[in-house]
C-alpha cells in the first residue's frame, strides 16, 4: 500500500489478488474509492461472441458503395438520417437501429407525459440550482436538447444537461464553486468576478459601450441587482476615465432599468449641484453617462426647455423631493462602494 498526502488531501493505492483499488480522501467526511478487477469469464465469452458476430456480418465497401456515399455527401446534412450502410458492420448498425427505435419510444412516452414539448426549440422550464425557471425566450440549443420540455443546468459552470440524474452525477464531480474568473469586487455578501469570454473578448469598444448584456435571474428580480450592475458598469467607466453607454438596441426590461438609473443619477446630481449655470458636458464627465442619454432623460422628465435660442435645464424640485423620499425608504441595500473595487483597466484601452 502506498499513500501520498498534500495540503489536506490524501491519496492511497493498493493491490491484492489481481484486484486494484484507488481511494481519495479530502478531509474526514469526504472520501470515495474506485475498484477495478480483471474481466470475468462471462465477460470474456460475451466479448468473443460480439467479435464473431461482427466478423460474420462485416462487409467490405466496394467501388459501388463508395460512389454511393460520394453522391450522398451534398445532401448529408439535410437528410433526416444520413447514409449509414457499409460504414460499419451490419451487427453494429443493427444495434444502432434498435437503440434508435427504443429512444423514439421513450421520447414518445415523455411527450405523452408532458415532459417533452411539441415542435423544435420548445424548452419550457430550466432547473437552475434549487430553482425551476420558466423560459421567456428561445435559444438555439442542439436539437436533442431543444426537444426537451425541461433543461437542467449547473449553477456554477453553466453546463446544460438532459436529466436530473446526469445533473446529480455532474455536481458530484464539478470543481467550480464560483465563476471561472478573478474576483474584482467584494462588499458584504456581494462579489463581482471578471471573466474572459470564450468567444466574445472585446476589450475596447469603438462606440464606448460599457455593457453588452445584463442578466438578472427571475428569482432575483425586483431586488435591486439590475440597477446595481448598471451602477457597477459606470464605475468601471469612471476608472477608465471614459464616458460609457449600454450597447444598442436595449431590450424592453433593459430600457426600463436604464431610464430609471439615468433618472436617479441626474436627480442626485441636481440635488447636490450648488452652482448657477449647469453644463451637459460637466454632468457627463461627473457621472460617466453619455450626453445623448442625459439629454433624452432630461427630455422625458420635462426638465429641458428651449428658450431664446438656448437650451435650459429646469431644476424641478418636486421630482427631486420625490426621489429623496424614495431614497430614504429604500436605504442602502444594493449599492456599490467604489473603495471595494480592486481592478485595473486592460492595457491599450
């Protein structure tokens, strides 16, 4: 028996009577072992039987078969089932046909039970951690997943699976307990991670977009997380010494959230402003909000007027008082503390 211990984890291996065992323990409460042994006589006989059946039912492709496959190539992707003959032995092809028929029967049973939706890409619910979420929009999942009425997702690595059994097996092996990136912000129970996208690696937007997408899961909506993420994006713009704006077009919920945030930022600025003349450019530099977004927000609040050839910003005290009253009731729940940010802008931005 040999063993290895490193940083609180131990590995041990032993061998006895032609049988091998490997165990791994991490602490006192977590231990698993894997045991393997030589194949039994029954397994060896079955293997020989399968080999013999494959040999009897094997076919060697001739020129006619090859020409047939070449002619089939242009329509290979569009066919309901591609040409499979003479690719493997007749025995393996027969096994595949049986498995395919059985899968179709099981799928029909699930459809009749209501677990599978009719039509393509009709996922109705997603099991995410301890939550079961109804879908609002459809995404281009592979056909074998899109036919399912329910999809299971790992809440840490976001891998999607077909069944709860597969999810349970995955969770026993998944090593992630946080997003796969660097933690750049932490305050109380709020953490923000910087993650490099696998495909979308845009670092410097030509139009100074500071957000491409903000997603708040349904179970956390109306709790201030969306506005907190928007505020965090503008904090990053301030650190970069840039003026930012969200990528267009905005979704319906995104437009509502951003208009609410811009309104709050402008009313706070006007409440603290003590000067006599105000400039859109100064507001933009102070808040990192794009001047176009500032003007559109002032217009929606009826605080921008054109008088004697000049644009005037009206300080509507009634709106400011309403905002102050709401701020008092809301308290300091989901707010961003700039001092808790540990982040440096990427080079070249």
